[in-house]
C-alpha cells in the first residue's frame, strides 16, 4: 500500500487480550481520509505536515471540570503564602487592582486555559465575581513561544491571589501533555496516534490529560474519562490477562471477543503473549479472516521475539523493532492477509516513531503511553501592573500580546 491515516473513531471500544475499535465513521477534518485496505507494496512516503492542533471555537463550560469549589475557594489546594497574603489584604481593606501575567519558557502547545478560566469563574474569593476581572488568554491548542504571555488576569488582587497555584498547575500539566502528544503526532504523520498513558499516572488526571491529547491531534484515547470533555468514548485496551484467562490461547480470546461484539466493531489482537508475534499473527488472521482489523505488536523492551532467532548480530533485536514489524507484515501478506493492519506500541516516543517512519517501517498506527508524561513546562504568574502602572519584580516586565482574546 501504504495504508496512510487509518484511524479509530472515538466510539466505544471493547477490548481484552485483543483491542477492538469501532467501525469507520466520516473522517474528522483534522485526520487524513482512510483509504481502502490494500497489501503493503511500498514504504510510506515522506510524512506531510499534519493539520494544526484543534482549536475549538467555544471554550469548555466550567461545570465540566467538577471542581471542589468550596475547597478551592478556601485555599485548601493553594500554597499557604497566597492564602495568608489574601487574608492580610482583606483584613486591612486593601484590594489593589493588579495585572497578573502568566507565561512559560519553552516552545509549546498550550492547554489548560479553559480549566484555569473555569477556576476564575467559579472559585474566586467570597464576595467577588468573574465580572470583577478582565481576563485575556490564548486558547487550548494554540502554539506559544518561550516567555510569550499566555494569559493576563486583571482585577482586585484578593479576589484571585489564592488561585495562582492552581492555575499555574493545570496550565503546566496540560501543556506538557499537549506538547508531548503533538511531538509524536508530527513524527508519525500521516499515521495516527493512540493516547495510552492512563496506567502511568493517577486516575484523577485522566479527563484533562485526554483533552490535552485531543487538541494536540491524538485520534483516540484509552478511557471514557479521557474522552469525556469532548463527548466521546475510550478506545483503549485491557491487559494481556484475558489471554491468560483463556488458558494462554490468543486465538480463543480474540475469537471470543469478536463473537461478543457487533460486526461494526474493529478487532485488533495483541500477539506477543507467547513472544512469537509472527506465528500468533498468522494464527489469529487464519481464525478470524476479514473480521480481524489488525494485530498489535507490544513486545517488551527486555525481550527478543522468537522470530528473531538466527537473524541477530547487526541490529538491536529487543522489543518492537523494525525487523520484527517487517517480518510480521511480510508473513501476513504472503498468507493473503494484506488487509490486516499493524499497530505498534511499547516504548514509542517521538524519536523512535520518527526513526521508524524515516526507515519506511510498515506500521499503520502507533500506541504511545509513558513517553507522553515526561518533561517540564512550568508556568510562572507575576504581578506586572499595579493600578495600571508598571510594578514587577526585578527581571520581569509587562509583555503585551495581541494574540490574547478577551474571555467573556
């Protein structure tokens, strides 16, 4: 082929030792069209530049964040010195109007602005209202440069001083996920990325992280929580445990899954349980035929697949490597299963994906997890104006930004 741009729509997907993905729906505008299946006959051509990150026309409704409003308003989650600063100002009747400037210091994809704005709308100090503030901000999905102002908050300082900790935190977290996801989206394009990091972090971060991955261009997330903010569903996979529950029989587990789901649901089978991905891929393909949408290679980075025996010496045979992918692809094509896609996961980040794509490795879809959690995109929030006049600590200054939009 190559089969460029196969995507898994964000509809409910059941999975076991196999993954299942919903049948195709009309291609969203941010994804390439899905061509008809055909055997792999040539390496993937050089990747095109993917569409820009998704920038939704409307901001998220603050109610979707399910904030513990009273605790946030009280300062329960805030650095103590901000709470004490608020208490002092209120006790002395001081409510100066300040402008707080929010920024970070790397090239990045911004996310978390809607969440931060939601806090400003719902969690201000008692007696204040969002109408007391003027907030200007970039949107989730916007690119930002180092030191570029992402948000201005202008208003009575006691109204929002306690929210600096929370706003900086959500912006830093979501921007990190969005930027890391965008890196793998661009490395893989026109192939698609599935967002699989749920098991690598606390469950409470799933909703916002899934949103950040969505705006960055991931075509699917692994949990319903991650997909909830844009009204979709997870397409993830469950552990290899179901294969174990079927006595270690990948074919039986995959066939049972296929039998339990409607014909519209795509079936993708994990094939590394016995560490023999070529053999298992062929066995599952023979058993399911056209019902099998794809196989997922997920060999541990500390393992060498059995199909590598007799070929080692001039490449790294561990984990999911280019030689293994080629062997699976060639075996499937020889056996008449050119329609079966290959999903690769396990240790993939932007650099590894880029290397695979530059080498023309016949992967159709990448599952990416822990690599999306790394790095640091720390935000800083500084008071830079007092009553409209310059007032900032040494090393900081007011940095206007015409890209910012007034938040209503």
